[in-house]
């Protein structure tokens, strides 16, 4: 396959990657999407703004575009990507359903994809303009005076109607994006859920050991070199194996003697000086 001269190489590579990951959609999923589009009432609401009585005839119907948007949200996790919509409508559903939706046939190469993509893009932007609640033109730079004049001259009722259309379309897209979760949500609806909000006191963790530190009058730190208490065990108290009565008596006498020696011995302190730095 050769790259068309008018097509950039990066877009050609992206289309090739999309074709390599292409998988066909089951007819049951397409039928479910058609049913959802018919129940949404978006086609009679937006059809007069997309299919005008004058101008060139549309080769793709608004109903078919909404079916492609519905399937695209399930394929991309809720995002609308017009390239993916084009690939779904023209190359990923069965020929029988394409004939049922009135979708024309295009060759599966770059030029054929670009022709189909142009059709999808024109209808999508016509639909988007009918749902735009802003009185300002898109993709333009206006001064504050011009923007204020356009806002003051806009029809408030028309903007409110556009906002209503946008709300219905947004609800349609959100519902389509969570369509695979409907069965799970139906099962969870039969289960009572609750949150325990009982207040509980905050308990600080006990430190494993504490270091004995002191400072002199000038603020320099003094570190004790001897006489540090033993590190406690796992539960805060060191556990010993059981011993005989004579052994326990000998250990108690040795411990009392060590306590007397420590009480009489003066524990030296080492002065830690900060490092010298030139001003």
C-alpha cells in the first residue's frame, strides 16, 4: 500500500495502526445501539439542523452517526473520537447492517478512509452547532467590546433551547459509556450499602525507642555515650525464659550490684561541636 501524496506520514502510520487493531462488532451490539438511539429522541430533535432541505444531499444519516457515537464510547471508555467513529461505521460492522443504516461503501485504504471521515466530520459539526449554547463564534479572537455586543444581541430563548439539546446529548453519551456496566449496577441495586461513620479516638503509635539528648547553654548538642537504656522487646517488655530459684536469686544480686556501680560512676558526656565554616 502506497501513501497518498496529500496524506502526512504520521497520519498514514496512525491509520495503519488502527487497521491492525481492528475487530468487528457483533450485530447484537449494533442492534442494541440502534435501539438506544431510537429511544433517546435525539434524531427528531436535531435532524432539521443536520439534514437541510437545500444544499448537497447527506450521504450519512444523523441516526447512523449517533449509532457510531454510541459504539465509539463503549470502545474508547467514554471518549468520542471521529476517526474511531468512521472506522466503526464504514469498516467494522457487517454489510447487512450498513445497508440497513444507509451507510455508503468506501474502499479500505487511506483515500477511502479520508473520504468517509470527511462525511462524518461535516455531519458531527452541523449537529454540534445546533447544541452550542454560546453566542460567540468558535475558534476566533474577539475584542471585549465585540463579545459584549454579540452577547447582548443574542436570543436568550434560542440559547436556552441549545443548552437543552446539549444536556440531552450529554446524557446520551454518558449512558452509552456506562452501558457495559448496566448489568453490574442492576445487581448492586439489590444489595443494601452503608457507611459506618462512628467517630473513633485517634491513637498515636508508641515509638520503638527514644534517644536521650541534651543541649548545653550555647545550644550545642550533647550526646550521652554510656548508660543508654536497653531497647524494649516486641511488646514493650523483654521476655526471659523461666529459671530456677537459685539462678533468679543470683541474677537479682548481680543486678543490684550493677545499679550501685552505675549510681556511683559518673557518666562522661562528649561535646559535639558543629563543623567550622569560613565566613
